[in-house]
């Protein structure tokens, strides 16, 4: 018990001593200015490259304006939707059959009688096992 108290006191002392350590010295004006300049230069370089990328994207968009649309009429769109829906329905029916099969198996398992239906039977089995284990 004494060791525990000594350990607690030593831990408290260490925590208080660490909390009273002096804070790091603040940056000088010159150091701050250097850091700001470096960040500004990095940002300017990134802005120039992003502007070039935007110009390329605008040129690509102008070139794509002349290309025909994939589904120009409402009838084409409706056909595409029907095909997608039909494909999704086929997959759903397969998963529905698997779910129904699993539900039927679960019902069959519930119909089987339990090995030890009453607490008396369970206690009797425990006592027998205990007796077998106790006798060498």
C-alpha cells in the first residue's frame, strides 16, 4: 500500500512539473514574414497550374458541344430505363428465392424438438455430468 501511495505522489509531482514548463518562444517578425512569403509563393504556383487546367477543360467542353447526345428522344430514354429495371428485377427474384429457402429451413429447424425441453431435464443432465467428472 505504501508503494502505491509513493507512486501516486511521484506521478502527481511529475505531472505538475511538466505543466509548469515554459512555453516555446514566439516567432520573431522576420521568421513570420519568411513563412508567409513561402506560403504565398506556393499558392501562386498552384493558381497558375489550376488556371491552365481550367483553360484545357473549357476547350474540351467546346469540342464536346458538337457531339450528338447518347439518348436524344424520350422513347430512347424510356427503353434504357425499362432495360435497367428488368435486369434489376431478375436479380431481385433470385435473391428472393434464396430468402424464401432460408426461411423454410428456419421453420423446419423450429419444428424439431429440443434436446432438453424442461429445466428439470437440464438439471438432471448437469448433475449426471458432474457425478461422472467427480468420480475418478
